[in-house]
């Protein structure tokens, strides 16, 4: 019934490989129990949250749904309650799953990510992944292309969070991964703060503001 562009099918595993490489670094296990740069999240929980983007994608791309997809990826973020959250203590920011996975240790995380990435490569290369993907924690669906972009955004953002937590250079994503994430973040920031705030911040140091897509 629904068709999807497959432009991200070859790109998403590239983002996954960067995640896989980062969590293999020794600093991840060395700092596993330390506080990350994110409030109330250990390095281990943050690493698990990053890895979960691949694990959940591998699970959800194998499922079917009758729920019609949203019209755009932007609508997904306009609807999501966590986008407007102002505190890590808000219910929508619950991280108990990440902490529970962190309790299993770094070796278990690396195994989960390796297996998920292998599954994703097979699903996307064989074109057997679902065209429409249900996001059960939201209650709506996205076309596969849009769903993969949401996971790429999470990967780009949380890779930076984890690298800063480990005090290692943030991996550089190739243009085909980074550009659509950058463009989405700009659109979301413009919607939230307006064109003037965005332009002033990007071009006028004397008028720059603190703006965020979320």
C-alpha cells in the first residue's frame, strides 16, 4: 500500500559502523560507571542508549503494521512529547532501560550492536525491511526512509555525547549521513525559534542566541 524511498538503505549501516567502532574503544569500558556529559546518565547507560538505536532499528524493520505513516519526519518531532521536555526527570526521559542494559556490561553491549548491525545490513541490502515502521513508544508509524533518518539523528547526536564523555575526538560522519541530519536539525530549530533567531545565531556573533532543535 505504501512505498518508500530507499535512499538511506545503503547509508544507515555506515552510521552503524561508526557506532560499532566507538563502543569498541577501551575508554568505554574504563569509564563505564562514570558520569557522562548528560545529566543523570552514566557512560555505560549513554553507550547503551547509543547502541539501542541499532538494536531497535533491527527489531522494528522486521515488523509489520497497519497504522498509516505520518506525512513527514518533521511531523514526528513536532508530535513527540520529549522534544518539549525541560527536565531529565520528566517521565518521557525515563532512562531505566538504558541503566538496566548498562548493568549487563560492555561486552554484552558490543555483542548486541554487532548482531544488530549484521541484521540491518542483511535487511536493507536484501530490501526485505518494512516499508512502514511502527514506533511503538510513540504510537505512530513512519516510512522507512523517515524512520532511518530519526535513528541517524540519534546516532549523530549521541555519538558526540559519548565521545565527549570519553574525552576522545568525535568521529566524523560522511556527508551522506551528516547532511540530512544537519538539515533536519536546522528545520526543527527554525520552527522552534524562528528564522530571525536562527540567522542571527549563525551569522552575527553580537546577536547570537542559545537555540536548540529540541
